[in-house]
C-alpha cells in the first residue's frame, strides 16, 4: 500500500468510483461553487486509489474534482494515494471529464 503518497493530478482525468459513476451531485456542486467559487486555496487533497496502469479512482472528492475540472480546466490539485490495487482494472470507469455537467 502507498498510503500517504501525494501527487499533483488533473482532476478531469481521474476515474469515478462505481458508487458515483454518474458524477457529482448537481445540488452539491452548486453549493460548492457558491461557497468556494473557483478557488482551490485550502481545499483538502482528493483521496484516490491507484489501480492497474497507474489509473487513479476517486475515493473522496468527486464534487471538488468536478468543480475544478469544470471551472479551472488544466488546473492540477493535490491527491493522496490512500490505497493501491494493482490488479484492479478501471479503464471502463468514466472520468470526471466524461461526466462534466
């Protein structure tokens, strides 16, 4: 396991977990935008699992990742690798970019 490893990642390229395959909740995204705007200052790192071929799946932070990907395209954010599952194939999981509202 690679817990505690931090990476700068493009949130648009992160894979969505099966539980959030539809993407960010629109109401929650609107609240985040109202509360934080397009700022990433003070935003906690996204928690991700590293799967096969280095693909990253979001464990916590789908709404944060979506907000940054939509309103600050190309902006990287901090991600913390909290687990590593090298046999987990996630290439069919949608990315944040695939589900941008």
